[in-house]
């Protein structure tokens, strides 16, 4: 049993390093597989995969967080502009993922909004 647990720890470490490397090198390409399927099939499964990824890698690289954040905002806006069956449920699920990404710190949110609007007063409230 001890040998098996050591083996699993080594696999977990290797897997973490590979995922981190992919997120740093080309996060948009790495995330594309999941993000493209959010608008097609198995949406609940893809949201589950995203939740696991965010929990597994607690501090996403900044470019991966921006890519994920931008895509989720676009996804929500798609369902807001063209209501569909289960749209509200999907919007709620997407917003929970968005919260998981943005909860990493207010600095991320401030830098995102100031980059796109040039004003920090959007966050006052």
C-alpha cells in the first residue's frame, strides 16, 4: 500500500507540472478544448472540469485567468442576449466559475476593469 501511494504522489506531481506548463505556455489553446464545448454538448460536464481545474491549480497563471474570465463573460452575454431553454441555469453556473476565477484577489478584478475601461470607480459600491 505504501508503494502504491508513493507512485500516485509521483503521478500527481507530474500531472501538476504538465498542466501548469500548458497553462503558462499557451493557456488559450489548453483551455480551448473545454471552452468550445461549453456552447455545444455536455455543458454540465465541462463546467465540472473547469471547477476541478480551478481547485486543482489554486493560483492560475495570469494569462490563463484572463482567458477564462474573458470567455466566461462572453458566454454569459451570449445567453443574456439570446435567451434559451436552461439559459438562466447555465448563466448561474458560469457566474459561479467566474467568481472562482475572480476570488483570487481584488487586484485581478481591478486590473481587468481598469484595462478595459480606464476607470477604477466601476468597482465602487
